[in-house]
C-alpha cells in the first residue's frame, strides 16, 4: 500500500488528471452534441454516461499516447519528465491501465443502446491509433480530431437512436477546430520534433502555419453558423459563436511571433471557445423559446 501511495502521483501524471485541459476540450463538443440531439434537455443518464466517459477516455488516450512516445518523450523539453520517459511506470503497467480505463468506459456505454455501443468500438480504435500516427503522417492532428469528435455521433445515437445527417457538419467543425488548436500545441514542440523525426501539422504547414490555422478557424465559424441554422438556433447561440470568433482572433494575436509561451496560451484559450459556445447553446434553448 505504501508503494502504491508513493507511486500514485506518477499514475495521476500519466493520466493527466492534474492537467484537465484535454478533458475539457473533449467535453465541450460532447455537450454541444447532447444538447442539440436532445433539443436542450438531455437525459440525466446520458449526461452522466458521457461526462464520465469523456473523463475515462481522455485518461486512456493520455496513457496510450505516453506508451507510444515513451522512447522519444525524454528528448523533448516539455515531456522529458513524464513518468514513462523517466521509467517510473513500465510499458506493461501502462497497457494494463489503458485496458482498465477502456473497460470502464465500455461498461458505461452498455447503459445506452445498441447503435451507441457499435460506435464506441470505432472511438476506441481512433483513440488507440492516434498516438502512433505522428510517426507515419504529418496529419496526426486530423486523426486526433476524428477521435475527439467521435463523441458527437455517439451522443446523437444515445439520445435519438439514430444518426441524423446534420450531425456530420458538427463532426467536421470539431475536426477542423481540433486541427487548429492542436497545431498551436505542436508549434510549442516543433523544434524538438524536427530533431527526433516526429511529424505534425506544425511542421507540415511551416511558414504558412498562421495563415492556415486562421483559415481553419474561419471554416469552424462558418460550419457552426450552418449548424445553428440547420438546428433552428437563435440569438443566444449566435452571440456565443460571435464571442468564440473574437477568441479565435485573440489566439492569432498570441501566436503572431510563434514563441512557445504564446502558442501554448493560444492552445489553452480554446477551453473558453468551447465554453462560450456551450453557454450560448444552453441559454438559447432556455431563453430562446424553442
């Protein structure tokens, strides 16, 4: 017991329980989807299932990410003290923890319906594949986006038992948003990644990184405008989206010099983007009369 207690901080670090930003970035689109699918009144059961599922699957994603990067994290300034890079946690222990987290997530999904359960297998596959993509493609952020956005069809399946066509526009918007903010994150590590051969959109975009991330953010706003129209949303939703657009402008200001601190702040600022869109959506359903 003493040994486990002493090692607990390492496992907390491995699952990033001490750094909730990734959980929040996964949570906001999940909540958007639940509110849209349920027309503003998601079931308490589904709300609990998906919030807990986000928490567990983000932890699982961090574990498998560090497992995949265990031989390279020690060469990157930002990650050199991660528990697998230092040897504090073994590869076997990480795989056991990953499996346990996925099992707990699957038990939660069993509380939903057959379609959601089927979709869950795709979600696990995406979560497992993402960390390995950075060795083979400069677009690992695209795979991350597909994984982060997969809660959207699952939420619609859980709430409605079907996959209405309009949800895929939201799915695409979240992928584009993820590519943009994770490119900011990759810009922090770009110099280290170039040295050790890790691929990313930050490297692929090169000197066009600012222009391309700005374009992606414009496309996100356009897609969300379409989603608001298709789902019959009103003033409060579009006000929330306007605030999100202003936050995107602020993020472009932060990355203007491409310095590490500015890029990381821009990445973190996306938590507010997700929050204001969700707040606007909730207020729109509560006060908009729909």
